[in-house]
């Protein structure tokens, strides 16, 4: 038996079928939507705080130094886009009220700055690698289709 060629369209079809089957077995789209909205509503304050860089550890709010390690998300992209200006305004206001920076604060800021540079460099490298991989896979698929055509 000859194997069937796997294309992006075929994978998309399999995905649609799997989602439809899961929904038929588990819930309607409306029920899933309601469950997702209910969960997000319960976690709204915590989610927003985490997406703008704060965490609540041991009932104490602090800057989240691990923020971003787990990858990006649609919620994070949306919140960053819509909260960015407000957070900057608040931070500028808070910074003018703060005392002059101590050597420990200066050291922490320099350390954070270096980590941000490394994180952004890794992020950019990841984006470039993903684009190269897409181009390579597209070339392989076109080549395979060309070889399969008599």
C-alpha cells in the first residue's frame, strides 16, 4: 500500500477533525467558551499582574524575575500592547518619588539590563531560526511534490 503524502492542508484537515471530535465528545463550543471565560475571570487580577511583570509570592507582591521564561502567549501580547503606556507612566511617576539609587540598586539594574539584552537576542535568534526552518520545510515539500509529479 502506497503511503499518502502529508501536506499542510491534510494536517489542517486532521486538526479540524480532531477538534470537532473532541467537542462532540466533551462539550459544545459555547460550553467550552463559558468554561474558559469563567476560568479567566477568576484569574484576571493575577494574570494581569504577571503579564506586566509582578508575582504574588507568599502573599507578597514583588517584581517577577522569571517573567518571560515560559514563552509568550496571546494574552501576554494583548496585555503588553494595551498596558505598556500605562505601566510606563506609573513607573515614571513612582521613580520620581523614589530615593536616589543605592549601589545595590544600580548593580541590580545593570544585571537586569544585561539579562534583557540576552533574552531579546535569544528571542530574535529564535525568530530567525523559525523563519529559516519554515523556508527549508517549504523547499522540501515543493521538492517532494515535484519529484512525485510524473
